[in-house]
C-alpha cells in the first residue's frame, strides 16, 4: 500500500514530520473551541485459512468519525469528520501478521460514537494451481457503508494522538453461496475496531522507507517515503525510535545501531505510540513507531516467508524448517537477536515455534545457500484455525451463558466464556453496523455464526459469535 498517498498536505501535519515548509492554515477538520487532536488509523486482517485465496483485495473509499450514534448516510456529509477520502486498494492477506498505517488526520477534540468505513469493492483471487487464477466479486451488503462501534465512546483528546486499529476479519466476513456447479460468495462484514493504548498496543506495525535526521545519541530517526534526492516538500517521514530495536544488516546478520546511516533504505517493525519529547516539533503530540526490529536494505534485501513449521528448533540459536504453502521448504536460522511475536502483538520466545504452527519469517538468504534464511523476526499464529457452525438459535441459557444452535446437520451446544466476542451485525437503511454486545443480546430465533473449537462431545467452545440481523 502506498503510504498515505491520498491524504491532503495539512491533514497529517502533527503526526508526521514534514520535509520542508508547510502552511499550517491548510490543516482540516480542526476546532478552535475544543482544541485539536489527531487520529491514526491502522488496518489489519485476522488469519484466513491457508490456501483458500491467494489474494483478498479490499478497496476503501472513505473512513469517517461520526458524532451521532443515529447518523445515517443522508446527513454524513455535513456532520462526519473525514479521516480518509479517496481510493485505496489493500490486500488483506498481506496484513494478517501486522498492521499498516492507513490514515493520519487532524480532528476536533471531543467524543465520537463510531467509525464509518466505506468500501467500493472486494475481490477474491484463487490460485488454480496451473499458473492461472480465478477472481470473484462478492456482493456487498448495504450501500458499501459499514459502521464500527467500539466498546465505549471514542475520545479524542486535545494535543494528543488516538490510534484506532481496524481489523477486517475476512475469514468471518466471506460466505459461500452454493449455486450448484459453481459457488459464489457474499461479503457480510465482520470488522473489529480497537483503540490502541499502552496496555493494549495492538499488532506489530510495519513501515518502510529511507532513513533521515538520524540522531544516534537520542536513538531516533525518521523513515521517509522517498530518498533524499527525490524528496518533495509534501513527502512525509515517520518518527522512529530505537530504544527497544534490534538492528540487522543487509546480509541478515545482527548489527549495531551505528550501522544505520542517513538515506539508507530500511524496514522498521514495531508498535505505534507517542513520540518522545525530543521529537515534538508541533503543539500536538507526534505519533512514532517504536521499533522492535530494523532491517537495513528493506525489501531490496529482506523478504517474508509464510508457512507452517515442519521441524521445530531445538533451542534459541538453532534452525527450523518452514513449509510454505505450495512452495519449496526453507530453513530459518535463529540468531541471538531474532525476535518472536504472536500475530496479536504479544511478545514470545523461540519456544513458541512448534511443529505445525503457522509462522511468518523475515529473513535474508544465505550467500552460500539460498534456501537458508538468516532471520530477524518470526511471527507465530498461537491460535489454531477455528471451526464454525451456522444456524438459528434454538434456546439460550442466561445462567450458564450457553446456547443451542439448530444447523442443517443437527443441534449444536455452544458454550461461551469471559473472552468470547459477540458481534451484532445490523442494517439500518443502506448502512451496515458492527457492534460489540454482551451475551444478553442473543435471543432465540437469531441467525448466528459461531467460531470456536469443537470439543470431543461435539459442543463448541465459542471464541466469536456473530449475530446476523441484516435480513
């Protein structure tokens, strides 16, 4: 995804450092009465069953903050605060292991009720295995507008940055429509929005570009979209910190922070948060990427291999085998500074790299053996792919927080626990809404899809329950 290519000059002034001069009067969506805050939107995707699709392209044409919980599409133009307006196509399958910065915008400080996501198209691409592909264009529910209701009010504080992670769960959103000889697909959006905090930092964020304004003593630099010789006054640079970062050279080996130089191409992977005071060049707090890994050479040297673990590592400095989907196996060599994370951003160690686990490995091929990767980062899927059942709720037991779902193959008992997510999908006019609800919202007669783990007795331990009230 081209970083922020559709955003206006002024809309990002307090989030990113500006190369050259800028007229602050261009900033949009500000309020002199309440003050100005900033909103950063991250886009990501939950894991999708391997091999189902080779690409899932989602075209986004708008992201807005809505003040009124009852706002419809008719009054959006006058009351919504636009975070993004344009057209951006992203491949959701590239975002299963990390988030990417989608938009950063000035907004009036205050309370907002929901985020509205507007999409124009979703394209599913299947690899047929003979060098050809087949594409499907699922029908979009509603008028392409999807309202996302987080748990609680969205509070944008003056002179501060709020970070919202939008998780488009493609696995739960795409549904097969059986049509005899050839199946078709519908897209019923199941999308989660999470407000990122220090206590809940979200998934890893990946950002690539060129080093600028390197301050080795302070451990801070900017990652700019373009090299210095091509830089324009409108180009943007993201503040990046090195306090927690392990640096790797172009050959894949660990390196000191001193190996970084201005105008080097790099990829930084870490967590988005508030920049240190030394980087605050505006009244509003800057956002910064607090890097965990910095890969010198960026995509020119480094690549990501996805697959499942064949042979697990014996210890923290040994190697393991990665079996990519429909590709040649590779060997990944762990190093003393290789970092390991879960897909949800949790910090792990090498003991999490177990046989059959789904992984994504950043590495550089060894100069003597192209099938041996020297690794900087391993992202592990710590959750097994979920089973799902779909049907009508037959009965609900409020005392035990369990229910019975009637499916085409019989009745299924479903149990919930404290961490079970329950999402209500509704349709109001031409707008589809996603809202987190509690167990009491489930009623007999509801159409539901339950995602979870099937127990030996045939019951399902639910991780997510989607209540579909769009009909």
